C-alpha cells in the first residue's frame, strides 16, 4: 500500500475512533444523568389504618424531608423505614403494617430527590445519609423512652450504614452494595455482560465530575465497623446487583452481633414481597431480641 494511502487510512481510522469515544462519553453522561435524576412523585395522604400523621424535617442534605409517623395504641419501640432507589415511603407500607400489628411505631421518610422530598440528584447514600440522621433524630424526640431500630432497603440501607454511628438499637439492611465500583459494574454487567468494563468505568468517573464525590466515599462496607448495634443483613441469592459473595463480605465486616439471611431465589427485589411469611418471622424475631422498651418488656409474640 502506498504511503499516502496508508496515511489517509490511518487518519480516517483515527477520526472514526475519536468519534466513537466522544459518542460513548456523551451516551454514558446521558445514561448516568437519567440514573441519578430525582425520582419525585406525589405520595398522597397518610394511611388511615395506621394512626399515621404527616411531618416534614429539615435535613443537612439540603432537602425538606417529608414523612409519615405511625403510632400503635401502646408502642414498644420505633422503627425508621428507608426505601430503595426510585421509591418513596409508599414502598415501606407493608413493613409498617407488619410492625404496627405487633406494637412498633414507625417513621417512614422520602429520601431527598424521592417522593415528596425535593433534591437535585440521587447520590447512592452520600447525601441521603443526612436524611437518615434527621429521621432517627425525629424518632428519638417522639419516642424518648423507647428503643430505635432502622430497616433500610438498598439505597436506604446504604445511607443508614454511611450515616453510622446512629446510636440506635438494631439495624436491618437489605440488598446493600459494599462499594460503588462493584455496584456500578454489576448493574452495567446485568445488561451488557462481559462488555461492561468500559461503560462502568465511564459511569464511575462521573461521580467526581457531577458531585465532587470520590468512589472511596461510597464504601458502606468500610462503615460497618462504625455501626454500634446488632445488624441483620439480607440479600437474594439471585441478586445480580449485589451478589452473594459481596453480601457475605458485608456480613464478615460487621465486628459485633450480626445475622445473615440469603433469601433463596430472590433477585434485587422487595424481599418482604418475595417471601412475606419468612420475612415476617425473621425480622420480628430479630427486633424482639434487640428492641426493648426501657420501661416495659417488648410485647412482640
């Protein structure tokens, strides 16, 4: 091939490669933007069957956090319920009813940029951790003589761990990622398989560009040593977003009292909805052992 033609082909190849790289960057920026965009929705009135009232809280996340507070006639503890990414307090109603039936009050909130709570973007727990602290503070003010538990699902669980220590008595975390690198890679790999490495890296780099957040700030597994109460870790055996070995690593990182339930056959789904009977039995047993009214024994059967 003549040198002139070879040079021309090299130039064309370089232009095409550059265009593909630019296109990939644009696509990844748009995709990431959609993932972290606020998931606002109108939640509506509090449920009448739970003696629930609405409240708002100022949070250091910059949001005004909206929530519901439910009270049984005589409460033997209060549980803060934290939904997953894209959800709202409506996602936690089944758990609230389960807890209400056996005498626990609940505090359900919409994390910032979700439900009725304003916010600029979803940050995988980095900003949402302030909402968790605000909700726990509210629970403590409303129930000063009672034990406090937290149940956090996915994003909510990550935010609870990142917010630790919370000075609570029991923590349940469901389907929580150990670190943001694995979380992003797993979610991309679930769609692209072995082609996930480059798109995942492009998405990861945007944490710093969009929010000024280093990946090292989003490692819940490192914060588990700061949790100052018994921990119950749950995840599905078929969860492709938080894999079994990652959940086991999270469990191993807890230094104190802990329990693990790998839910057979469950993917990254609502674990209560997947197996309500088992969920109810295991969660209430855990809470019965670790949430105690300071003035009377717990009444959970």
